[in-house]
């Protein structure tokens, strides 16, 4: 049985940053970090396709809206440790950054590896004792300490930081263990579900158009036959079995099997079906002898996509524009604003970038991420019921929550005697 003051479970960005902060600010404290994989930060290495989209240049007020309905919970953490401080932390360690046109920050090296190295160096400098290949199986609360059991040994500790991540990409080590640990300590887990996940549509008619993308479409989602659930404006990507790209990925947190998604392909160019109908009419008048597939192709960006759309609507693509019936013109105009698909399923945790759901926020203090149920237990990063849009919002949440928990623990440590 080993005795220490602080144990961080999980060596992702949240766990590493939290452990490093505590060790640096409280140098006499023995901080142990337990990581089940052979090396920490496996998921961090694949972020942003290996380039690591660390954070975003959006103002904090806008940031908060990038986490769906739960974003307000993060407000204090984001103001306490905003993107500028995160970037400063890494630039103090020699990294430089650039922003892309969407405000996403990436390291100039184009490699997530540098971010991970800065974090592991930070832990080493502070003397954090990092134990890899050591999975935590259980955490028990006894009087004023915790007993942690791993597959190697047991530890007693005064403060536990749960930083085990969500369930997505389980091969990186994040497979939902933290939910079971939190549940065993009395916490309610909001049903985890895949988020930032592609949408799968069975019998997808546009499968041969995989790779075609649309800028600034509007994607809406509703339960079959019922009212609107959510709406998102953004770019869309056609895949071999459904929809991806930011608009689809961002909506995936609220989408369930059998929901219906509706795409407005022209919101920026034509306001409504009537306007589009007029445009169809004027294009036909301009070239009455041209085939429909040619004279109307400028309505949408992908020619291939347009041809499949005509086929789906039973509109003969090779008839001349002047012989296209008004009924078919209306059908086309309607579909360009309301192209509907039933979602068969979402991409599994193997392809979902984050997990929606997790430890119930009502049971966590938003100022320092301490459990309201179990004193000296802190829950940070993706373990809690927070998931962000793509754009660097998830990593920023991991670092900001880690910072607040570390600050609170450092403040408390003075109040406790060191273990013998
Ligand atoms: C493909 C992909 C690309 C992404 N790209 C971006 C991006 O560019 N920008 C962005 O902001 N976000 C991105 N994300 C999301 C981001 O990676 C996560 O939100 C972030 O890593 C969460 O950090 P975390 O520290 O909370 O958890 P994790 O990074 O999941 O780390 C949790 C750690 O805990 C360990 N662990 C789990 N259970 C145990 C246990 N029982 N005992 C000991 N250790 C345990 C795991 O092995 C893991 O190392 C991406 C995600 C994926 C999958």
C-alpha cells in the first residue's frame, strides 16, 4: 500500500496538465499520475489529424455556445484559464502557433507530438510520478482518504482527480472507466453517446458522390414526424454511407437513430423555394434547348451530386429544360431546400471524436470541478457531461477544467497534514 497526497487518474491532456500544475505550485507534494496505456496522451497525438487543433480564437462568450446546452457550466473555467493563457503556457515552452481561417489554433510544427512533449516535460520538471501501464480498477472512499486499486497495487491518497476521458476511440485508452468509478462513488452518469460523429444513412443514394462537400448549408434535425430538435449552419461532407463535415458532426450530439435530417443546400444563395423556382425558370428561359442536367447544374456545386439528385426525384436529366414540367421544377426547388434523410445510426465510438454525456454537472462545482457528493474528488476533462464542437473547444475544456481543479487542490493542500 502506497500513501500519497494527490492521485490523478488518466494521462490525457487534462490529467497531465492538472498533475503538472499541482506539482509546480506545491513542490513538496507527492503527485502520482496513473495511466493505463504504455504511454500517456495517445488520443492527444491524433487530435486534428495529428496536427492538434489546440484552441480557438473565438471570444469567450461565443466559446460557451460551442458546448451545446451545457456550455454555461464552463464559463468560470474558460474565464479563469482562457485560450490566451493556454497559448502562453505552450509558447513559454518554445511552441509557436498559427490560426486557420476558422480561428483554429495549430502548432506551427504541424505536429501534436510537441504539445504532448511539453506536457510530459512539465510533469517531469515538477517531479510528478507517472505510472504507465497501470489501469485503475476501483476507487473507495474511507473516512478522509481514498483507496485506489490498480492492476498492480493499492494506493491511499487524500485527493483524487478523475481525468479518464470519455468513451470515444477506445483504442487510445479512453473507454469509459471513469464513468464506472464515478458511479461507484455515488455519481449519476448522463447516458454517454457518440458526438462529433458521422451520420450513417442506410441505402444512401449519394454514396457515389463521396468526397463532395458543400459550404454554408443549413442542417436541421427532427424526430420522425415531430418538431425541430436542432439546427446547424456550416459545411457538409458527403461520405460513402452518409453525412459528415462540421454541420453533421456538431449536430450528432443530439441526433438519435431514426431522427430525420433535412438539408437546405441553398440558404446563402436563395432564401426559399419560391426564389429558387424563379431561378430555375430564368435558367431554363436562358437555355431552353439545353438538357436539364446542364442548364440547371449551377444550382448546386457538385455536378455528380446534381445528377444523382435528378435521378432520385425521377426527373429525366436529359430532357430539355423547356420540356421540364412545372411539377418537376417545384419538386426540385423543394428538394434543394429540404433534402431529407432518416439517420440509421451514428458512427460508433471508433469514429466519434468525443462523447456527449458523462458525470452529471449538477453534482460538480463549476468553480473547481470538485464533486459535491464526495469531498476531495475532482472530475475534469471529457469525463464530465461536456462536449464541444470541432475547432479546439474540447482540448480547451480539458485544460481549463484541469487548471481550476489544480488551483483548488493547491489551495487546500496547506490545510492538510502531509501523509507520513
Ligand atoms: C480523432 C480525434 C481527433 C480530435 N481532434 C481534436 C482537436 O483537434 N481539437 C480538440 O479540441 N479536440 C479534439 N479531439 C477531442 C480531444 O482529444 C478530447 O476531448 C481530449 O483528449 C479529452 O482530454 P481528457 O484528458 O479529458 O481525456 P483523454 O484524452 O481521453 O485522456 C484520458 C486518459 O485516461 C486514461 N485512462 C482511462 N481509463 C483509465 C484507467 N482506468 N486507469 C488509468 N488511466 C485511464 C486513458 O488511457 C487516457 O490516456 C479529438 C478526438 C479524437 C478522437
